């Protein structure tokens, strides 16, 4: 399955209800699973972004559906990057035209 790295930022609403964040994470995992995805990594971070996640989804549509549903809560905003693991990267480079 394709891998997606997402950079998340708490909104003002999200930070004001930070105590509810663990329950929101559990709901986000359920949303991801409902479209066939799986969260592989969750990291609270310091710096420009508040959270980094690594997830797999069956395809771009499934990823978009899950991330839109999670963002709909108004507690976070996100930026998502599709990622190629090392093996796929090596295959891609080896097969350049």
C-alpha cells in the first residue's frame, strides 16, 4: 500500500481542548481503518508542526477521504506527502527513461 506522511497542526480549537486529543487520535485511527488504511507512526513534535504521522492507504482516494474526515473536526489542519519507501525508490531510479 502507498505510504503517506502527514504534518499536522493544532488549530486554536484543537489546542483549547488538548486534553481530548488522545481520544481524537483513537477516532482518527478508526477513520483510517474504515477506508482500509493503517496508522504506522504517530509523533508529537517540536518545531513548525505539532504532529507527524506515517500511514498507509490503499490509494490516494482512500487517503484523501480519511484526511478530509479527520480535518473536518476543526481541531487540526494538515499537509500530506505521498512517500516511496527505499525499495520502491531504488526501483524507480533503476527504471528511469
